[in-house]
C-alpha cells in the first residue's frame, strides 16, 4: 500500500495519471460448441481482452453438440456457457441447469434441406417424403424444428425414418450422394447449399417454431458465485453490442473463429449468419424475460421446447419454465452501473 501511495504522489508531482491497481482475476469455466455463431462473443472477448476487464479468466471447454455438453455438467467440468434450447431444457430436468439469457434467435437457421435434384418434386408435393430417410441430430433444436416442419406440411414424425447422425456425418452423407433430406443448423446449412446444391425446404421460422439459444449456468455455481455469473453475462452482451457497431471487423473475426474450430465458410455464408440470426442487448433481454401474469415471452418459447422433448419421450414431463428460467443475473448487470455501461457501451454507436 505504501508503494502504491508513493506512486500516486509521484504521479501527481509529475502531472501524469497514476496507474490503476490491477483487478484480481477469477477463473471461470466456459462451455460452448465451436464454429457456431452464438459463441462469437466469447471469441470477441478473447481478442479484445474483455474478460480481464471484469476480473475473469475463462477456461474453455468445447463440445460437438449440446447433449454431451450438458452431461459434462455433472462432473462440474464447466460453470457457465451457451447451448441450444433443447439441451438447456434437458439440463434443467437432469442436472439443475439454469437458463439465464438468450444467445440468439436461430429459428431461421434450423432447417430441413433437400438436395437440389430432389427439391422441386418434394416442394410441389411434400407427401412424397413419406417413407424416406431424414438425417438429423436427435434431441436437438433441428429435431424440434423438423418435427414442426412436418406438421406444417401435413405430415407426422412417423411418416419419415429419422436417422440420428452428427452434423458432420450428415454433411458427408449428402455431399457423397448417400442422403437426400437432412435436418441441419447453421453454418452447416450454408455448407450444404454450397457443396451439395441443397435448398431450404422448411425452417423453424417457416413452421412458427421459435428456436432460441440459451445462456446457461450450473445451479450450484449460480448460488456460490452470482456476481461472476453477472460478469459473464456482461461480457457476452458486450460482444453483440460491439459486433453491431463494428460489422466489418466482427465478420472478419468470425471467419477466423470458425476456421479455428475446423470449419471454413465463405464470406457470403457469414453474411447470412449475421442477417438471419437476431441477437438481443441487455434491455431487449430483460423485456423478453419479464414475467407478467401469463409468464414471459421466453417462458412461452421454452415451454414449447419442453413439450417437444416430453412428446418424444426424452423426459417424463414438461418442466415449469419458472423453475429454470431466471432473469436475476441480467438484473444484476442492469443494477450495477459499471457492468451496465460495460455491457451496453456500443449500443448507440
């Protein structure tokens, strides 16, 4: 302390600003899936040094899909993160996972796609889908969107053969002519467009299926370190705020992030990512999660997701949205002047 005070005195004598004391850094485990749009704020924060600004040191853990990511929470291999809404609900039921915010709206980018040479026939008469194979990743957001699409087209889930494959396997199958119809999420949708001449048959948005992404936290961690959870949210929100104010650099960094995850996409595909996937700032998130007598907008979205998981037999009953959806940590960000400023600094630029 004496040395620091001496430094202040010297700085004052020389007419220069004194250095601020270094903020203590606290480790936090962050989980996500690589090469996905909603995880970009984590990358922006790494590049720009924002984690350090709030006193956090992230330890990242990545997963190929939401199901193994959620299962890993049992071993406390991560504390916070982002995932799809389907695994988020599954995690609420099985592992006391809380959803504390929305990563993005990916309704338009979870879709059923058809190889170009089959598209016109199927589009003209969706009944021709009966008995055919649908390659998709089960218990996922695209599983939910695809089932909604089938209903929209006058079909039932039993009318098609659901083949459970990882997204990379699906791309390989269609590009090698070993499949015609697939359920995929972006950026795999763009990859199939470019490599297999595939076309969108139906997206979640087409079938009135809202597909939100979820910001999540382990329930025990939320109780033990609520302030760090709020800091995590502030970093994430700052990422989207900055990206909207700096679209060119945001896209350049996004291409690098996807490449680091083993996926190279075109500039056109990245433009689609930003155009098709709405994101929400702090005040927008608070509005979406604000509860009236009938619950919140987000409650309604996730209740539909829970109904889907229940209907397919993955969970025994649809959990009450209020039991795992909370805006408490967003409110912490909003109530802290420094965190609010940090999270929303670029909103009006």
